[in-house]
């Protein structure tokens, strides 16, 4: 289907698909039989599979992207007795912050389009939402962000005030509802940390150094994971939720040429290590229901000569 689309609302092809699904009154999903049964057991029913995508260009230049600046003053020369290298973390305003911002914006765009499809189908939320990112073919600096899940609708008269999203599958969603909790929003905590391989780090990693901790790399991983947890915690607080149920946790680590040392000395072979931590979770909130008065217990006598039930 062709047509001008300004990236607002549903893409034309998605609008046509949801309109056709509502006209026919049929739905599709990726739910298993167990998930379908679990969702219905807590008063929800599927209304259709929903999808959101966004392709973003992530700009960079040179042999190493400018986002990975370690911020180490002694990057061009680090010898015995030099100050230890810090960890430059995106959440604390490091050079990688603009990169994290655009990656999160792309994910949020995909989520918004998935939720627009859910609303168009008359759904109250999306379960089993799966977020992925992959390079766009033939475009090295472009990435496709995709989120897919199943839209569900409450069967009763009580409806959520706003659509929810969750990474939980059908059984997980049913257990959450049965325990007195509701999903609020799917969250993504992302952080990038960069640390220069200073003299101590190189020394601890030399061949023949023996079994020992590489403290600089431990510091890099710890600081980056902590920053990702802080970011997802901030998002949960903004939603007004009571807590977060964590799902996927990913950590990527790779080595980059130190751009800071390269600027000062074109022949420099100094290296940095970069860590990218991603946390996916669901903000949840507790709810209470009106308790019914206790029911009386009916006792049936086993004596065949006594036909009358005793009620206690």
C-alpha cells in the first residue's frame, strides 16, 4: 500500500491491516495454547498480533565512533604511577550519552507504533512484547528496531485507564494478575561505559601475570550495569509504578581504538574497552479488590436417615 506518511500515527500498511482485522472479527497471535488459556483465566482475551518498527540512522565518523571517548587525560601515555583511568558512563554525561539517547528514542518510536496498533484493535494492552535491534541491510550506520507482541482486551466492564505493555508471556501475565498486580509499561534501561586500558590494566592482563582480577575491567562492567539499573529505575518512577519485574539482561563488551590518544599521536596504539548494558523489564503496580463476605459452609450428613442439611 502506498501513501504519504509523516511518521505520525499508524503507518498506512498497519492501518489497513488493523482495519481489515476489525472488519473480519478474527485475530492472530503468537501465543501458545497454555498462554492463551492462562490469559483467559484472568479475564482477558487476545485481539491480535501487533508490531512496531523504526529504522534509525546512527551517525559516526572515522575508524572509531566519536561516542566512545574514554575521557582519560593520560590516554596518550599511561605509565607506572599514573592516575587510574575512570569509567566514562553515558548516564553521567559521557560522550556516549547522545548515542544512548538516539537508541532509546528508536525503541520508544517502535513501542509507540505497536501501542497504536493495539488501540486500533480495541486492545487494553500488549503481552509477550519482544524488543529486537538488527543492522539494516546495505546501510552500515542504520538499525531496525522492532517490537512485536499480542494485544489483549479485558472481558469485563472494568478496563485499564491506559494501555499497558509487558515482556511477560501469557502465563507470567496471568500469575501477575492473580497475585494482585498489574503491568504498567515495558521499560528499557540502556547504558554505555568506556574505559581506557591504562598501565595497571595492561599489566594485569599481560601473559604470565598469573591468575588475578583485571580490576579496571571489573570496574567498567560494574559501573555500566549500575548505570543501566539506575536508568530503568528512573523510568519506573516516572510511570508511578510500585516496582519493576526484570526480564532480559544483556551485556556487550568490545575493544575500540582510543580516539583521545589518537588525536594527540597519530601513531598511538592505545586501546579502550567499551561495555553496553541493556535491561528489559516491566513496571508493575499493586491493586486491591473488594473482598466478598465469607460464605457459610454447608454440611451434608452421611446418615441416610437424615436428609436435612445442617448449615454452620
